[in-house]
């Protein structure tokens, strides 16, 4: 058990590290930038269409799910490359599973976006 006392300074530092991680993700990860671009489009369209509070919650929820999944995927890939720089069948499975999580989140985001945006744009 950790007996360290609570420290505001340490909590602030942890936020600094987390924001640095977000910055690294969007600077270094091509897929992260693609998802950020899609998120900006979805948010802009949401403002334009004057979504309800529940629609906003759905859109922001799926945007967050996709970005979180992509961040975890990137972290797993980087860790896997350190653990096994050579091609290894089990590492490939780990990377494929992490990528699948992003794909599932992205499919959900597209479905939610379609349910919300298509009626407002075309019906």
C-alpha cells in the first residue's frame, strides 16, 4: 500500500502529463488527426443543426469513445513495439485487437451520427 500523502502539486503534475500525452497523440498519430478532423466536422454540424442536449451528449460521447480508443490503440502499439521489436504472432494479435476496438467505436460513431444528422439534413 502506498503511504504517500495527498499532494495538490502531484495532482497538477499528473494533469500536465496527461495534457502532454494528448498533445503527443495529435502531433504524432495520423489516425488521431483524422479522428480530430472528423470530430471538428461533427461538432460544427451539431452547432449548425442546433442539436438538443441529448443529441449533443450522444455526439460528444461517441467522439470521446473513438478518441479514447485510438489513444489506447496507439499506446498499446508503441508498448508492443518496445516489448517485441521483431514481428511476433502474439503481438500481432494484440495490435489487431486494439485496432478492432477503434473500429467498433468508429462504427458506433458513424451509426449515431447517421441517426442524428440524416433526418435533420435530408428529411
